[in-house]
C-alpha cells in the first residue's frame, strides 16, 4: 500500500509558534515578488539545491511553507514583501540542462516575524497560508504579457505589479498540484546526503528534515557585533567567484549546459522478470528513442549453481558500469541477489549510481535503493522510456558527487543562519 501523499506543514496561528507571527494584510490591489532559486541538478523535479557541495539550500522551504526562517537568502525581497504587504511569492529556477528559467510554484503569504538579525536590520521570516508547486513552465511559454518583463535580466528577485501577479497566480492555480511530488523529491535528495555523510544537510551537520519544531531556535536574536562589517552582495563587474573552487560565472549564465554523457548500465532484476528485462535491453536498439544514444546495457546471464562463482561473475559485470538500474517488480524486494547487486554496486570504487524502475505498480522498493536515495520512475506506459536517459544521467552524477558530500560535513552554508 502506498503511503499518503505528503503535504506541507504550514504555520498554525493557534499553535506554539503562532503568537510571535504577525498577519500580512495584502495591499490592494494585490502584488507579488518573483524569486529565483538554484535547482538541484540531481533532482527529477526542480527542487532547491539540497546536494550542493558546502552549500546545502534550505529555501524555499516547501516542507514548512516558509522563506527566511532557516536561511538568510534574499533579504531584500523579504524586507520588500513586509514593507509593501505583498500577497504572493512566485518561484523561478533554471531546470538542469535548460538555458531558460521556468516558473515552478508559489506561496500565498500569511504572516511574517522578525528574523534572528532583527527587524531593524530588515531581517524577516515569511510563512505561507497556501503552497502550490507545478510542473515547470518555461518563461517563454507564459502569457504574452509576462514573457517580456520576466525575460528581462533580473538576478534573484523582482517586484511584480497587480496584473502580473494575478496572471501568475491564475496560471499556477490552473495546473495540477505537484507539491507532494516536490516534497517527495526533497526527501529523496536528503536521503542521498544522509547515505553519503550521515546528515541530511551535511554543511549544517543536520540529521533531521526541517520542521516547525526548529523554528524557535532559528528565531533567537543574534547578539549584535559592532565590529562586523556589512558586506554588500554586489559585484561591480557582474562576475561572481567561488572561494572554494575559484570558479567564476556571470549571473544568468548556466553551468549545467551540454550533452548527456553515454553511460554503461548494469541491469538488476528478479528472475521472474527476465522477460521484461530483455525488453528493457531491446530499448537500446530502438532508433527513435533518445535513451538509445546514451545508455548501453549488459545482458549476459550467469549460468551456474555455484553461488561464489556467480557472485564473482556478477561483480565483474558491475565493474565496467557506472549505473545500476534495478527493475522493481512484485518480488524484487525479496530477492537476495538483487540486494547483493545493490550492495556490490555501492561498494565498488567508484560507486555506481542507482536507479529504480517500477514495472509493477505498488511493488515494494528494495531497502538498499531507499536508503541510498535512489530515484524511482515508472515503466507502465510506452512513453515512460523517454524519461530513462535523463534519470540514468542523474544517477551517475549522484554517485560522482558522493565523495564530496561525505567530506563536506560541517563546512557551513553560505546562507545558513
């Protein structure tokens, strides 16, 4: 049985946190702000950059429907929302492998409270009354009256007028709500971090997901430091540099562009699913499928009753691959060989990425896949095969990032409170 879809845990005005928050009385006519965030390049849906090395992101915090509660990101936007009594925040990002920004969701705001740095410093935390995230909508696909103002270069935030805000709110409201899917993807990325480092947010040394139970600690006033100089978040040249890797980039530029690499995959399956495994292997011969050009499969059966010999042969097959694809059927979770193949895939150096493909709806996911934060996709409709190429690439990238995640614990986030 599938677990109920997760929903955001929003501010309860009558709860223990409600007393410190002040209601936002939206100005008439209603306005909003556009907010850009960095998407995680390991994610199937463009959630915030949770696996970003030495800079795990906590905002937008869809889990609690907050912004600025757990981070210091976009201080000017938060202050502007409080000053102008804005009703909405609309979220934009640049999805992985896209040259264009996309609209992903919105908050309808409910309340604000001074952040840890205090109201005098313009530090505010925001809480939503409603949260709604949808499948990404490219800016070029928006209403004609929105394309021009949102295509014009803006870095992190942009104040929107009443007409623009109303149009964006109506558009998001007309699309299927995918907020539970975004929350599930956040949880999966956190599990990748936890598997590699022991922490869901290694740069924060944080082992648990974010929740309202943390709010009081993050809103405690920070003692003032008279000698601390306030540094402007600006660059006279328009270029920005990373102190860790010395890389430079101009705002609006993409470091995710390029073609997907060809990947060699090991296919793991329970023996009763062998027919469908052969069907999966045949996909590489289909000339009209993109997956044909970036994935090559190994389908060499091991015929022996000697378990130790079989194990050696399987490990040798896994050795030459970078991703292990597990077909998840009704009996897969109970297969000892599948469990071993997942274990061997993670133990090899470098470790393989993991991807689960569900071939029987409702099938139990092998524990090894869940613990490692493996992405799961369905193969129930013919068109699903077009998702395989990008998913296999994300699995390979996740494995490659593992060692860096493991050594980033305690490095501190650039926007963490």
